[in-house]
């Protein structure tokens, strides 16, 4: 790895927002806190993949992958991050290097690709992603981006996160570092208000941001920028003028929140949009921080009034489902912020969480799980498919909530399954999202197909009858010899 990349990784690991990190000695902190990838076992994503999924929801910029076409093909559109306007982010741009580029270098090809994007699409900015191959042959994307930016008169942002640098979570942070180094603070908003906030680590999966934004609009709170769901380049570039930051997923972009606090004095907190009580707590915390930063104290009264109305409406809508779902057991295989935020929502629906995965969770996430579930919280560090199957087969859980890669384990066990990760097609954020989540779980649990697939097939029944001993055979066996 290049010296600049090593220095950036060391900077990422020196994270003041992590209590565990700050408890280490300077020598231990320098080692970092992420497990390096095992060759041939890159399941879960590489650093490039992490950087791409963290930044691609900025919808009006061109995302150019400098590497073989498969790198872009494997990472394109793997999240349902929705846009309310520009669709540039949906176009897959790649330099598509070949064998000759590996031998002679691909910097000229990269420069030509940037020029073509400027001429054909004219986006407000271009993000250029380094990959393993171009990193190994020594292409200097920082120098090319600097030259292209001067030539074409628009920001060309290098994202130096080749896959071999580490796992996906490190890539999330390296992508965030690119924003801090080249984007945030480079523009000024048209106007500011005492009610401006940034939402960090929210990707607008299936339009979840749009279920929260009306609540903030009702309070008069303006989302100055969302990093990065449904984001715009100009909004992210002017994010340093917000009065407060809300951190949705600290596992991915905590460095943005802590660096903005250091550079511009913007306070932040970590909250959740999942579940009725957690949504209310988040609104109260936003109001509290804004009032501390100069907003009118009346904001807190308006917040309480809105919470009272929305909570009553949400509880009324899920009341019928709670009686059906009461006592049903859920196995939650996810990670990060969802390892605790979704647990709270499931408990409010009357469900019992028999286990939640903590493979991608921070120390703070684990503490929150204990607060919600008690000391007997069933936290699963790493469950193999065989163990998942056994748990579902033995009826220790009635339904499994996980990502798409685990769905076939549940289907093999002939148990209901629902997608809770980034590939899902339903938005579960906010009060409205809580109602949607309960409805979808109810549909999955009580779908008549599960009773049908668990019923023995006709030929299995016939074979059983054929193999069963006849009455004459039973009598012969019972007669004395």
C-alpha cells in the first residue's frame, strides 16, 4: 500500500469517538482495530465496496470506478438507495482497464474517462474510486484528479480505498475521509437557520429518509444535508454550517461526526429511526441540541406535541397485530446499528428476540443491546449457516430477519424469513415504517405457504403406508413360537 494510504488508515483508526479506542495505548492504537481480510474469503465486502456503497447515494455526481469492469459490475446498484431527483448515480461509470493498461499504466485512460463524463453528463462533481488492480500497478489517482479538476473546472474527488486495504467497514470510513478532505466545507449554503441539521450514515434505503423528513418539516427542522442518502454535492459541501449532527450508523461514518465537531464545533449524537420509542427519543434529542445551539425553546414543546400525536396514531395502527404476534420468537441476523435499534422495534410489536447478531457491532452497540434486552441478552458473535439452520429447525425461532445471503438457510428449514438489510424493498424508518415492519412480519409469519411446505408430500405418505406392517404381520409377530 502507498504511504499516503497507510497514513490515512492510521488516521481513521485514531478515532476519538470510540471509547474502546481511546482506552488503548498509543502503540495499540497505531495497530488499528479491524481484522484484515483472509485471502480467498472476502465475504462481507472489501474496502472498495465499502467506500462505494457509502458514497454512491450522493445522487447528482458521477461515480467512476478506476479498474476492471467487474469491480463496477459487482458493486453497481446493490442497495435500494432512492433519489428524489437526479439519477446520475444510477449510471455505472468505469475505466474498464485491460491487460495493456496493467503493463503500461492506466492514468491516461482515467483522464480521458473523466473528460468524457464532463462532456456527456456535466455533473457537479466526479468521484473516482481506486481498486486493487490500479492500486497495485501504482496509478496515482490523486494526481490525475487534481489535474482533471484544474482542466475541466469542477471537483474531481479521489477515493483511495482499494479492496486490499481491508474490509468493508474500513472502506466506509475511507470514503468518509474523502468527503472530509475534499468536499465538506468547500461551499457555502444559500442561507442558514438555527434549525439546520445533518443526518450522517443514513442511506435512504427504499426511501426511509422520506418517512422521517415530514416529521422534521413539521417541527421546522431543516435537513441541511444527508450524508449520503438522496444527497446532493452542494449540500454535502456546505454541511459544515449545520447546528447539530445526528449519527445514524456509527459503525460506518463516525469519523465525519467527530471531525466536524473538532473543526467546526458541531455537536452530534447517535440515534435510531426504528421503533416508536426510539423515533421519539431521536426527535427529542434533535430538539434539545438545536435549542442549546440557539433555536427557540418553543421547539421542544412542539416536539412533544408532535410525538404525542404520532405515537398514539402508530400504537392504534399496530394494536391488532400485537395480539397476533405476541410470543412469536425472532432470530435477528444483521449488524451495526440495526443489532439494537431493530430489537427495540420488535419488542414493541410484542415479539421475543431470541438472538441478535453482533458481528459488525461496536462496543456501544453491544451496551445498548444489554440495556434493551437485559443481562441475559442473546448476542451472537458469529453464527454459521449450520447453527442458524439448527436453531430454526428446532423451533427456537418462528421467523428469521436477515440479509439476502441468509435467506436460503431459513427456506431450507421451511421457516418464514424477512429481509431487514440494505436489499429490502420496504422502508421501516419512523412511525410509519414501524407500522410497515409489523405488517410485513405478520404477512411472512402467517403466509399459508409455510403450512403447505411442512406437510409431507403425497408420495412420502404413500411410502409410509407401504412400509407400515399389516395386521396379519403384527399378529404373526405377537403369536408364541
